[in-house]
C-alpha cells in the first residue's frame, strides 16, 4: 500500500513539473509571437510570466532565453533600464550554465 502511495506521489510531482514546463514554454512562445506582431507590452507580460515559470521549474536555459526576449521587448518600449536588467540576467544565466556563445 505504501509503495502505491509513494508511486502516486512521484507521478503527481512529475506531472506538475511537466505542466509547469509546458506553461513556461507556452508563455514564451506566445511572447515571441506578440513581439513579432509589434505588441511589445503584451509580449513583455508573457515573457515575465515565462521567466517566473522557468525559475519555478529550475530551467535556467528557458529563463535565460525569456529574459533575453524580455530585454528586447523592454528596449522597444523605451524602458532602457528594465531592458538592461533583463539582458544582465540573461547574460548571468548564460555564464552559469556555460553557454558557449558568451
């Protein structure tokens, strides 16, 4: 009985992690689409939600990419200090995960 409960608990934890990843990816993809349509504020909102979801699921690569795009959306809105903060966060994450492009 205890083994079934433990197995079910692991299944729920794994499903939650997968759900968070799908949510983060969906937010990110929506942000990219909105950015490409010139809707920079709405894109920024999606990127910020994606960043939070990636952070929650410990996905540094996803967070790095979302922060980079959030920086671009902020830049296009004229929010240069915010853009710089997102770019710096993206760069910091790239260094920590060993991105060869840095």
